[in-house]
């Protein structure tokens, strides 16, 4: 089966930033049978609140990865909404409007429902690019101001129905996240996150349908064969597997 990986970090805490290292990473993905990948910035290298200069460094690396990938890579622009409207719009205009990046990545700078998310959503709507929002069931109230639970990301998608949103980490969102995502046509869940859990992919397909689940690995944080195996080893139809591994992402990303 052809595979599109919608969630990878080719540069992780500064590793693999050299062109030769990037090419090696890309070749490994191609050998695994991947036909396209989404490259996400090294979002936590400078902590959860990178400044403007740090954000430019991380996004310039993504631009380089896209160029090295020669059509194999779609790069997303990493953003810190707490830098304010001017800084956010300047970086989106530079990387997306005038550059080569084709999506926006949000980590844990703020909660998905923070008022400062407005600048992000307006930019995504203007340029018609998708957003990948880090999402995970959060157990600690102290982190609620900056960490997005599934309900937060789903509420964001409902509020901005014209923006395509990827809710990251099926394993981290669990059944709770699957149920929160019901009925939101502009939102898909990627299958990345911790170790595979029996029945979770099947539940996502049953609750949401096989068109709203997309394959993501979180590589190199996670193992590629294991990440693919959670789809190929699931008790779903071959057609559903092909949609999750390739077709849904191709349509969502408009490749």
C-alpha cells in the first residue's frame, strides 16, 4: 500500500539538521514505501514559547527540508500564538504566503481555545492551509492554560468550520477524543501517539468513518514499522486501510 505520513519531525532537538542527514532520513522513508510526508518543525527545541528569532530558525529548517525533498515533503510552519498578531502574521506571510510551507503547526504555546489563536485561524483561512494541533488527554490542571485536550481542539474546529484541522495523536486522545470529534467534517485525527492500543483504530473508524482518520507516525520519536503496523494490523477493511494510509491525507492536503 502507498503511504503518506502526515506527522513527522525530520529534525528533532537539532538532530538531522544538516542536508546530508536530511537526505538520509528521506531515503529511509522512501524505502519504507512512503510516497509523501509532512515535515513538522523542531517545535520544542527552544521550549514551549519560542521567540520570533527562534521561530524563524525552526521554519527556515523546514523550508530547507522541503527543498531537499524535491516534491516528497510538505512542510508546515511552526507558530507561537503568544507572540501576538503582528509577529504571527509576519511569519505566516513569509513562510506560506511568500514561501514554500503549506500548513501551520501548533504545539503547547497556548490552549487551542486561547484568544490569541485568532491570528492563526485567520491566517489559515486566508491562505487555505491546514493546521496540525498537538492534542493529548491532559491529567494536570496546571497545564490547562497551554495544553489542548481533544475537546479543546474539537471546539476550535467547530468555531472555524472553513479551516482544515488535524487533531494529532489518536493514542493520546483515545476513545474520549474520538467521541469528541464526531460530526466535525473539517477535522481529522492522525494515528500518531504512544504505543498502539488494540481496538483503537477500529473504534475510530466505527465512530467517525474511514475518511476522517489519517496515518501519522511522529517519526523519529516513534518507530516507523510499528506506526504502520497499527493500521495494517487493524481489523478493518483493506479499503479503509488504504484510505487511512494514503487517500485521506492526499485529499486533505490537496496533493
